[in-house]
C-alpha cells in the first residue's frame, strides 16, 4: 500500500513539473501588394497565441518581432495594442510597470522594395523573440518571385480578329 501511495504522489509531482511555463505562439507571413521588381509591398507578420502587447509607457514590454528578407534584416518592432485583437489589460503591482496587456492576435507590418531588374526572388521569414509570458516562434520561409506584369494578353487582345 505504501509503495502505491508513493507512486501516485510521484506521478502527481511529475505532471506538475512538466506543465508548460509559457503560452505558445505562432508566427506567419503574408505579402500585401503586387510583387513587381523595383516596387514596394507590405510584408505582414501575424503573431497568434497569447502574448504581451505594448500599451505605452508603464506597460510591461512585449517581445520583439524581427523580419528578414534576402538574408538581411528588414526591420523589427513590438506588437502594439492598436494592431492587435482581443486585447485584455490588467493592473499589476510591480515597481517598474503598472499594467500588462495580452492579445491572442497581433500584426506587425514592414515595407519592402523588391530589387530592380527583370525578376527578383526573395525569401522572407520572421522571428518573434517571446516575452515573459510566452515563448518565441519563427515563421516558415515565404519565397516570392517579383516579375513585371506580362503584356502578352494585351497584345493578343489588340491583334486578335
């Protein structure tokens, strides 16, 4: 009997130790605009899963979203309340901060201009560093080929009988 009781306590303790300490996040990328060499598009990193968002001075700082394209840093920013949905804030008693805000969804946007030329293929990815309440995450690589619009359909329409 004693061994069985000890085994149950051991299992209970093991379950407690292996419980996740952070909320999981997920990062995805999308492109807004036409991918044309020499033209600008907006690359949006969408962060899902409970994470801290910035609500101005006095709020707990969130993690940093970093965006990379063509092997270089394009920019970095923090998730902010206006670009997030489902935001909930609560007061905290911390000497450095007076509130913490969480959101399940945030969008961080970056402008990117494709290199000039006939075509340009660029691979993008984003990484969220995480914050004190959530873990970090990286997006899958998004590869985009910028091309000039084809004039063949226009020419075909002009010269078709």
